[in-house]
């Protein structure tokens, strides 16, 4: 499809923003760069989340039970099948297709139930501790195993959210669905959204469970606990293999670290898919932009683009979800754009969606002293497909009257709307952002109203 970095709702033209929904909106062509952290379910005030965490833990500890009664082969099959969950689309894959762990890694994991007395007797409370015991057990494995063990709940959750927001669902067969009653994987027929490209099922995940890095992780353990409490002056820093060996031989120390992390649970929060910059940072950026010279002197153009990107993506959020920035070349000139999803989250955005067929909004960055006709024509040639007939130029100074007339003529002849925002507009948006009494996107709406009034009736 022509949408840049398309999401599931974009394909079906469902007008929702990431801010308003409970789940992480999945991309069609790539994974969401976040992971389910089981600790967030453990510390959640929701009894449902707590129950799901217990289900994950019990399912993982079931592997130890199988090993203890001589069913290691069965346990190995389960841990390998649980190690990848493509349907949730979490991680850093650009192909949306992961790979299950190998037999050797699976055996190393299962061996911990035999070699560590505490695990042999009681099992895990937080199975993420495996990261501190076994090499190559990464955060994506933690996430995928957690998702697989509660996939039945996630299927029901996905159906519920799909019905709520009108996301189409189709009959599918899940070939790797875990049954917590029988502790086995099997097939089940259900109804789920479908990836329009791969025709594979999609499972939605609550935003409140997602983090970039698990709360319990190797780097944090080493830096915040091992170095401060275990490593003695003059001791050599252990490499990762030595550290893992130490942890296996001294599991009580791992438990002590985990106990501290439990006490600090209030500091454990989910990571949003997008974080607005603070007001102080926004004010610094607009101040820096205002002082930059126009043109390319001392890389001023690049600096302007960088600061404008960081500023604008925050100013228009949550009304516009940021898709990506991109560079393109036209007639030997490199042009940098910001692309936003238009999900009709306000009357203004709904109007440009319907009037100009604008599914995504392109903002072209121009650090020039004066916007000229050629700049308007560059953007005009780019306005097609998902951008429809609407675009915005971000520049430094007000547009000359003759260029304004050209923009009006373009609308009269081809019904294309090009708005131009300069430093003054960005300053006003930043002031509104600081005051919190209105939304910065209203500044763009004001420019649009001024444009429509200037157009011939």
C-alpha cells in the first residue's frame, strides 16, 4: 500500500490514534520496537494482570516439573515452541518473522531446574531471571514466552478490541496456541485480524505491559547490584560468561537482586511508543531554531531540520501520530520531510482528510531565507497517493506575497492546499504547548482557516 510505515488501522482507514486505544497499534511491515515485561503484570494493580503473571510463571515452572519426572524431551519441545510469537509483532524484526530458539539453548534453560537447588525445589517467581543465568536468553525471548503462555487471553482481548474499534477479523487457525490446563501446545480455530500482506493472524497487546528493556535484566543487575555489592576493590571485572557462572553458583544473590527490584516496583513503568519532549526542552529548541542562520552555513540546514523534527513531533502529538522522517532527492536537491498519520482526531484533520484525501500529512523542512515558487512546486509534485492534495512547508520567514498568490492559484487550478509555517508559528505553537490551555495543532488550523478565506469562493 502507498501509506508510509503503514499500521493496521491505516490499511482499513480506521480513525484511531495511539493515545486513545489500550493496545499498541501494530505495523503491517515491521515489529513494534517494544517487549512484554512480565514484571509489569506482577506489579499491576489489576487482579487480572496478576493472575496472568501467575499463569506465565506456573507454565514456565511446569517445565521444571517435566524435567524432574524424566520428561525432558516434552519440556524441550514446549520451551522451543514458546520461544517465538510472531502474531504479537513485538521486537526489532523488519520482516515480522522471528526464529525459535535452538535445542542447545533450550537444554541450557531446562538444566537450571536441575543444577540450582532453589529452582529444583520452588521454581521461579520471575522467570526473567533466566537472563542472569543463561547466555543468549534475550528480552525478546522473555516477551515471546510470556505472550505464548497467555496467548489464549490475548486472543480474547484482540477480538474484544477489534469489535470495539471496527477492525475486521477473519477465521484463522492458530497452530501454536498454549493450553494452560493441559500444559501443551495445539491448534485452535478462532477469529482475528489479518495482516493484509502476509495473510497471517495479528494479536494485539496492551500498552501497559510494554517496555524497551525488562525491569529485571543483566545490565541492571551488573551495574546496580553486582558492582556495588559483590565486586570487591581490586577484583577483575568478569566477562558475561563468568558472571552467568557466578550467578548460577550463587543463585541466592540473584534472588537478593530480584527482591530489591520488587521493592522498587513503583519505579517500574511501561514505555510509551512515543514520548513528548518536556516543555523546557521545547523552549530551548525553538530558541535555538530562531538563532540559526538560513541556508547551509555551518550545517545550519541540518541543525534546523533536526531541531524542527524533535519539536514538531511533540507539538502535534497526540492529534498526529508520527510515522517517520525521510529524505528524498528531487532535481539534485535533497529534501527532508516529516510524515504523520492523519486519523481525523479533530474537526480540522477530518476536514483535510475528506476534502483533500489526506491520509498522511507531509511537512517539508526548508531552512531558506525566502520560500520561492520552486519550493512550492517541489511539494506540489509530491502531493499524491496517501498525501492527497494537502501538505505543509516549515520554513523561517513569512511567505512573499507573490508566492502566496501562486499557492492560491494552485488551489484554484488543482484544489491543492499548501500551508507554510514559519518561525513565528513555531514559537506560537511552543507557547500554546507550554500553557496547556489549547492544543498546538490549533495554530495549524488557524493557518488553514486563513488560507481558505484567501481562496476565491
